[in-house]
C-alpha cells in the first residue's frame, strides 16, 4: 500500500507526521508524493488561523475529485479534525476517517484494517525521527494551560502533558545512533516542561542536564516554543553555559503593550519582557533572537501599536514571524469589542514587516565577516557548485567547497557577504 501525507501548521504536526511515516514504512507501506498512486492520503491539519482551515477545505475538494478517478482512503487528522469533527463528517463525505489529535498514533493500525479507538489522553510516540535525516524534532510536552485569549491550541491540543524523561532519554540515545546532528525540543509551551526522573520532579533545565552528557553526534540543541513568563534564571544560566544549546532563542512577545498583553492573557508585561531581554543579552554571550508578534488585536490603539514597534527595536531580532490578529471561533478574543478594520490591520502589519526587514538586514550585515560551524543541508538551488549550511543562530550560509559534501556534514565556513537573508562565503580549514 502506498501512502501520501500532507502536513500543515506547527513543528509538532511535522514531527507527528514524521513519526507516522516511520511507522508506516516500517510496516511495509510505501511513501509516495503522487496522489494518482496513493492508496491512502493523510492530511495533518492546523487550526491556528482560519486561512489554514480554508486551505484544507480546498484540498478536500481536490481529493474528492481524485477519488472519482481511483479509490483510496482519505484521512483528516490534527487540530482541525479535533475542532470540526462533526462538520467535516457532514460536509466532506469523501473523507473516510476524521482522527483527532489524541488518536494520531492509531492511523497505522487503522490503515491495517483495525478499528479506531477513542483515547482520552494524548500519547507520545516512541520516536519522531525521519529515516535519513540529519536533524530531528523531539517533542517533550503537548498541550497548553495558558489560554491566551486569541489562541485555539488549548481547545484542540488539550491541557499540558509532559513526556517522561526516560522516553526522552531513550529517543536521544536512538538519535545519537542515527548520527543526528541537530535536534529541536518541542512543545506548545516548551519551557513549562515538568517531568519526573527516579522519583524526583524535574523541569526543562534538569532534563537538559540529563540528556546533554549523552550527546556526541548531536551538535546543536534548540527549543520551540518557549513562553517569556517561564524563563527562569536557572534556565537562562543553562543556555549560557552549555555549548551545544544554540544561542538563538525564539521568544514570542506577541505585543509590546502591557494593556494588550493583559487582554491577550499573556501573563506578562512590557516591563517584564524588556527586563528578560536585557538579562538574556547580558548573560548569554552571542545571543540572537527571533519572535512572534501580532498587530491589530481588538482595541489596540495607535500608541500601543507604536509600543510594539519599539519593542521590536529593543529585541533586535534576526528574524520574526509577523501577522495581524485573525479571530478564531471559540476563543475569547473573537467576540471582544473593538475589532479593528482589516485595512487598518494590514497597514500596521506592512509597516511592521518593512521596519523589521530593514532592521534584520542591518544586524546581519554588521556581523560580517564571521566564521561559524554549519551543518550542510543541501546544494543551493541556483548554483550546484555551492552548498547551503545551517548555523547555530538559525543563519543560512551558501558557501563553496573544494570537496564533495553531503547533508549532515559539519564544516567551518567564513561568511563574507549577505544576499537577501542568506549569507554567502566559503569553506575554510
């Protein structure tokens, strides 16, 4: 049987799709990218924004037409499946199974002819490694207890549950055996991890103390996504002191206004965020930052929007994920008074993007020239004599090399110029 997986949304969705793919191929299934050859199509969905759901409805229309050409099993899973299970069953008759977030691990058994079982709790899979990859996601927790007023995640992913330390350690050992070079610890609120090891309660810093000594092949450890309110002094010291923890931190601020942060239920303030940024920059040598930031939240004034712009200047991010408020049905923010007209939200976003792109270009240009260890990802698209490497700071460097290289090789390069968001240089040493 041949299967096809389409994945939308967050890194955890990508990790879960990788795990499902590994299980299926291990059971003798064959992966394909061609819908005409697929015996099963799995669409792993996202509900964070309405645009994501609209895209899924479009894909369901496409696959409904494909099923008229040849029969195959069509499965919808993920957060949209969790949120709109009844609607999907009613309005998309071509779908054979709607499988929520807790039951994703049941997909291989279902495709082997077994009945689906309803699971009340989220279960982690043994491994999220994709065969042949030099990098891997390592989910360590799922769900969220924060209930930000704009966010659908707690309703579709459920409450926070942390993966056992023993299971994480086993996966780290497995990835070491596979020669993986780069891992990303995943969770909707990754630094709220709370586990137990040998009868003792542990947090993310303690977990890192357990897994870092086991790493030899793994060179970089990253995190997605932490919450500003959960950055303890202990965690900051851990990042600062451990060489293998990448000194590029994703710090989602969402807004620079205390009042808007309170309406968002972010449980932090502008002043707290600035103090955290200053502490991190002081204690973590060579730190670079990225962020998530939203404009146009209900009742946001021009002055509060300006506070967000100034916060971005204070952060000095080398990259940012920027968007305007998109109401999600079922969240408190969707029904708040003071909804902002879309044209105004677009204006605010365009200015934010323009200023950030100029800023990050200036920051990156000021870094030149510099030397760094990078992991080879692939040959560059336009020049087959050049390779692309990913560095500690999530920076990508296109470089020349006299020797033939393969994805996963680690080399030292010298970056000498900036082209768009990509550095260019050459291999050294």
